[in-house]
């Protein structure tokens, strides 16, 4: 009897800098992982061609290995119509990306193809293989250059009425505060993203997440204050979301959460001081489990539990 | 052949001042409506007795009229465990109310009994008979002394992991702003509730919603400014919620929304300026349809679509 073929899933995770892509097995394990610089400033056609080529490359590798490709998915910044695969929202990090049909880049592979917003892919990966397993409802928050969010309700990724749910980074925390690229003012990501943090820590110096973390670990007061303030803003934004959707878990990833363990506890403390006691009864604030690979893994499993 | 009995539903709506109660037919029409002053400062037992007596009175009326009582429900301030009927959250307007089992007050009626948070009852009434009919997702917001909210997702009232979802009144809009009774600072209801508005309009004068509305209708600049500022705060809080849950509708009731028609347009304008364009694609901002009776009607139908 011939040995049955190994099933693999193609995942592409497009970011503002890199395109990560790979093959994932049915247990969520990455078997092949690649990363190239995304050609984000060369127009829609060139970038879409890059996605198409990456998917084709993965298909060839799978064939070579004798693996069976089950499906393929792409995660992208911006609002993505999950039904059609079209990017319809403005994505400030990728100029001219609006209007592209992401599913088309995968269609010639001959397997079911999916596309979604990158934060939704992260949430799906945590739901299937990470910190949101066996959880009814969760808010997945990734703190990076911006602050991304994906929502899990009733054990599914919740996309909302026009595929835009989960955008916790654009919660107003400071009424008429700093202007944000989204057009609003006082958005959470202007105060609590890694970029906002580094700006607050001093523009002129060579400040990075690493130098700040090192200083904080040594008990450096200025670094601790900057990090504490970021945790407070994040706590305020999260408390608002918790009061509204009363999730079972808040899953935090990126930035400090990944490299400075006390940060999670700081954020949790702020959340517990600020949110409704009744909304905190079942709440757990935990770290994301899948790290930088969540987007790729989630993209590979789009269409499952979503 | 005997005429089949008319089916009626018992609803009780407990507020910080009054207890409204009545009989509702299967079409959501109120057949009998009563209102008494709630004995909120006389301890849990007295108030629970009042609920029990009101429900008994309605039962007697139904019997007299030859109507068949199908079920009974209570809406109450505070967090209510929808499964057990117990009030478990602190409700600042009703001292000592925590711990009471609301279902018990209805149990002797011999019909299925339900209890829920009052804002959830409002949302359910709008879902079954009002502005949220045939809508997948909606946020129902009532602006009064405080700001209450109820969430509809997937055509159901969404209660969250510990029956506390929907609390949009406690969205932080001003980081480290005015202290709120909930323990947090800068909550939306400290800036955009009717109480906050009247406070902003001048504590010493005889300012009411009516006098402010009259002044605004005559083009009075100070009144228009106060109302405009309230709409801006409300717009900021709603935009945060819209970015997070991307609902089909925002349904606004209470306060100015009920007596000053331009208010809805003002709030909608603020929302459209502040929320993500992608999250606004399907959004409608509309007025609540059931007014002051929504709580009673929703309580009567608890257990249906919820």
C-alpha cells in the first residue's frame, strides 16, 4: 500500500517591509519558511506578481517533496474582503494597494484560495494553534510600528459588517490628541505603539526596543517610566475594548511583550485597574504564542474556522 | 370551537428611580403598562418584594382578561448572570443590589422566567421590534444619566464571557480625565451623558434638556456649542467601538436623540469623520424606535433570540 501523502498549506504574509511565505503542515508546524523584501513601492502589478511567484515557488517545493497542497492563503495589510479577496481599504504602508484582488495571485495554483487582513490571520493562528485554543472569545493585539488587532467571537474570527473589525489601534484614548494617519486624532497607536514609544523616549538618541529593555532591566528610571506610560495607554485602550466585548482573553504580541516579560504584567495591572470588575471575572491577559510566524500560519489556514 | 387565548408576556424594567412593568403581546405591543416608584434605598428584600408583587399583579390582570401568560422577564441595572438570574456586578444606582436572584421574584408565577441587564433588554427590544430588525450586528446606545449600551452580533444579544458586554459608556475618551464611579478615569459617560452635558452648560442655572434644546433651536450659540461638544465626545467613543466591532448599525436613544432631531446628524457627522472609512461602508446611524418602553418590551421577550 502506498504511503499517503503529507498534506501542506501555503501561507503568504505580506507586511510593510517583507513578504514571508511558507509551507505549513496540518498541525500548524512550518515546514518551509522564506522571506524576501516586498517590492511595496513599485506599484500594484509588481507586488502582486511577487505574491504569485512566491506561491508558485512553494507549489514547486511541495511537488518536489511529494507533499499534497490542500489550500493557499494570503494575509495583507488593509481591509480585505474575505469573500472576494479584494483589498478595498486604504493601507498607508503599501501605496496603491487598494483594489488588488489577492485571490487572483493564487488562483492558478488550482487549490482553494483565501485572502484576509493580516491581523485576522494572526488571530486565526492563535485560535487554531496558540493562546486562543479552546477559547470562546479573544482580542489578539500586536504592538509593532502600529497596533493591529483581530477579534475572536464564538470561536471564530469575527470580521464585522464590512471586514473591518478588530482595529483596536484606532481607539481614541486622547480626545483631540495627536493626529493619526487614519484621519482621526488621539488614536491608541499614536501613544502605545513601538514607534510612539521610541519617539517618547527621545528622538535624537539611538533608542531601540533593545536599548530601552536593557535599561529597564537594570532599573533605569527613565526607561521604566517610558514603558510604564506605554502600558498605561495600552491598558486604557484595552479596558475600553474589554468593557465593550467582554472577551475571555486578551492576547498580546509584538514589541515589548516579546522581549521584556514584565511588560505583560504591567499591562494586565493597568487593565485590571481600569476595566469594569464584572468584565474582568473571566479575563486572562496572556502572551501571544506564535510570535512572528502567526501571520504566515494563519494565512495558510484561512477558510478553516473562519 | 373555543377561541384560542391571547398570549401575553410579562416584562419588568427596574431603573434607578422607577419600576415599569406591563403585559406585552406577541407582536411587541404593550397591552397593560404600569409605573411605580422603585424602593431602591430600602434594601434588597423590600425591592425584590416589590418586583414579586408587580409580577403577581400582572398575572392577576392577565387571568382576569383571559390571557395566557407565556413567560416573564426582568431587566435591571448592573451585571446580571443571564443563566442564573443573579445580579453580580456593582450597580451604583441601587445600593446593596448585588447578590439578589431576580429569577426568584418570578418563579412562583409558574412560567419560564428570565433576567438580564437593562441595556441588553433595550437591545433585544430593538432587535425584535425596532431599529435592529433584520440587522446582523448593531450597537444600541442610550444616553441618559449615564450611557448604556447593548450589543447585537449575529442577530443575537451578545453578552460576552461574563455577561458584561456592551458597556460603551465606560470607553476611555480622555486619558486620565475626570474620575468615574466605575473606578476608571475619562469615561465617555463623564463627557457625553445628559448629566455631563447639563453640568457643562452651567451648574448654577436652571438648565434642562428642554431649555438647552429650545435655545439651540433658536440658534443660541452657547447651547449649540455645548451640544456640539457632546456630539464630538460621543462620536469619538462610537468611532472606537465601530473600529473594533464594525457593526451594521448604531442605534441611538435617550437624551437629545429623542427631543432634538439634529443631534443624530451631528453625532453621525462626528462618527464619519473619526472612524475608519472601511468600517463605515455599511454603517447606518439611526434613532432608537422603542423609546422609553424598550426596556419593558425587551424584558418580556428575554429568552427569545437571546
